[in-house]
C-alpha cells in the first residue's frame, strides 16, 4: 500500500521534525484483492519499491522514467539515492526499499510488482566521508513506504506493503 496526499492549507514547518500529524496531510491507501492500485490524475502518492536498493559508496543513483507505456506518471520527485543507501559503510546492509513520490498525469492502474521506474547509477569522484545512514538519515532500513521525518510516527497511519 502507500499514502495519498490530502488537499490542505496547513503548512509543514521544516524546523519541527517529528511534530506534524500525518493524518492531516496523508491517508493510507490499499490495493484491491487482485493487487490493483488506482492512482488518480494529478494526485500525489508515497509508495515503496518491491526490490531492495543498495548503493555502494563509490556510486550514487537516481530514479529515471521506466517507459511511457506504463502511463503518464512521474515516480521520481525525490529519486536521488546517496552513496551507502541500503549498503552501509562496508556492505553490511542487505538493501533498503526505496520511497517513490508518484504523481500520475492521467488516472492509471498499477499492480503489485509492476516496474514503474529504473535506477541509473553514477560513479562518484570519491567515496563520501560519511555514507548515507551515518548522519541522521531518515530512510535507511525502512520497510515499506515511509513519510518524511517532519511527520510524527503513527502506527495507525502505516499501510501494509504494496511493493512496486
């Protein structure tokens, strides 16, 4: 499953980590019994990848569009993965699911396991001094879709996993 952004005039104060009520901004969404999830045109969704992502420290990665045949959607608003994401300092992490910020430009149906983006990897000029996960990272080790660090953790707002 995932989250759908709600229309609101509320403002997220980026200086207040973990203090905003997630239910004021998002609602959980779930697939049908057949695994279908309908994404409505021009709405904003938070989903998670099916595969676990692991970016070694000598690389960075970015989500890029998969195919226009999937439907007109963008799945990579925050699609940059730092060196060490799902990897750790020396490969001790066995991958982490990636969060997809998705905005379809037409109403489409997606299904469990359906590809909707690709990962493009880039060689870094040098490894980072501190890989992702060693400087207060929010997404290292996540299991399923996760909202930004500005929202208070709320078990009731955690959907079951629908991996894409």
